[in-house]
């Protein structure tokens, strides 16, 4: 069974992710949820290093694994993809903020990351690292966003040029994550398996 690490967002909705991915084993995929504990005082480097150690241990029995980042988890999932090319086969961002963007107020990175400086740092560092992704690496990234809009993550901050960027016919941030992982799971699963 192929392992897939799933990293939740700021609110760490582990139960929602478990419910959303309950049927994935029928498709030969074992979801492994990794909580970032975004609200604690650990800095980004410590969080990323702990995630890398976890993945290194998890991959001892596997040739390749994939990673899914939901919401705030998307940026660190892509950091993991970049840092562990030998282990991470595919990276998926579900309603994730992958760059700062130019929004002010409620949808700004500053406002969205006020409870987690590590999240803000993850997004800012990823924006710089993304420039160095080559064409082959970009083809191994899938981004998913709601077609009808996301009240928290502006669409211009959730896509990667050259990646497979898709939309799901829904609106709202949390609902879009749940629907993407459950109702539209075959899009994610087929991407992981190809």
C-alpha cells in the first residue's frame, strides 16, 4: 500500500481529514496524518526538520511516498517535496497558500498567519524556492482550489506555474478541502498513482 502524508492546516482538523480519507485504502493508499502543531512556538526550521525526520523514518519500508498539504500545510508540504526529492514522489496542495500575494486585510498573509509565525515564514521561503523548481518537478505537483472562490486563500496565491492546477466546483475554504479529499478524491488518487 502506498503511503501518503497529509499535513493539516492551522486549525489542525485531523478528524475531518480522517473522515475525508477513510475510503482511500480501497485504492491502495494509506493516509498518514502529520500534525504540524502550527500554534506552538516552534520556528519554521524546527517544524520542517521534525517533518523531514518523520518522513525519513516512514520511508524506510517504501520506495516513494507522496505528500498532501491542506491549507497552511500546503507550503510546508512543498518544502518537504523540494528537500526530499529522493523520497517524495508527488506533492499536492489542497486550498493552500503558496505565496504572499498582494491582498490586504482579512485575506492577507499577515492576517491569516497571525497565530503562526512559522506558517508565514513557510509561505515566504517557498515563494523564493519555487523559482528554482524545474519543469519535471513542477509536473509532479498538483494544486486544487475551489472554482467558486475561497474566502481565506486568494486564487493567485494557490497555484504553481507549470504544475497541474485544477479547480473543484465548490466554494468556501474548509468545505473545499473536505470535498476535494472525499467526493473528488479520484483526481488526487489518480495523480498519486500515475
